[in-house]
């Protein structure tokens, strides 16, 4: 095991511990019928707050792991229970790349992209998805806000027909025009830099 489990004393049950981090590792240890495990004991719960939902995996890697587990017969509900998340969260991550072209997915596969950013990308045609993914990588910005800005700056001809509004609320036509020009400029600059390497 690379990282030990992190536990803290349970104040309500003396002699017992609460698992703070390492839920998946614990499940694997249980399946291997391990009798004991190396643990870090958190003594000062005010100095650092552990989050049992910390995920160091990129979302596309998590998507692939969920697909693999489902292919092997693990139900979405069981996955949700083990990960202590809502089953809808598992279903959404399973469908993460529906409507996303392979080239855009490849560019983002090891990035920590907001799950909601994929909703904006789905409204774009594949060529624009790749351009948007390249810009996200170049700017190191994978937030839904940035993805929505790229969507707003996307010409109508590069959008999937019938995918709903792409203009963020409160944005004027003048601002939208400025975003389109800026996006085109960034895209040109990106391509020039790419050609020099």
C-alpha cells in the first residue's frame, strides 16, 4: 500500500477509530482479508481537515475505472455505496464522455476538469471541442466558468444544432462579440506557438 489509511479517535466510542481517508484502500484490504493495516493517526483535528471524498484521479480516469467496474459486473449502486456518493454521481461519471470526441477526451484525460465543463463541450461540434480543450490546457483552466466562456465565444456554425442556449445570462451582444474576437485571437496565437515547436 503506497499511502496508509488515515484514522482519528472516535470521541463517542472510546477505543474505536473513524476512517478519514483511504476508503477504497480499506475496501481492497477487506477483499484481501487483511487482518491489519498501516494507519496514520490524526491527533489534532483542528490543524487539518481530512476529506473522505478527495480524489487525486483525473475525472476521465475515474470515468474509465467506473466503466471497467460496471463491465465486470459491479452495479452502479454498489459502487456508489462503496465510494459513499450518490448513485446519480456514478451514473453521470459513467456517461462523462458521451458526446465528447476522442481527440478532446485525449487532451483532457489527465487533467482535473470540472465535470460540468463537459456539459459545455457537448454543445460544440468535435473540431471546436478540440480547440476548446487545447485552450483549456494552454490556459491551465478547466473550470465550468471558462468552458462556458469558450462556449459563448463559439460561432453558431461550430455548435451542435438544438443543444440549447450557449449565451451566459447577463452577457450583452457587445460582450459576446468581444469574447468571440478574443477567443479567435487566442486560437491563432495558440496555433502559431504550436507551429514553432
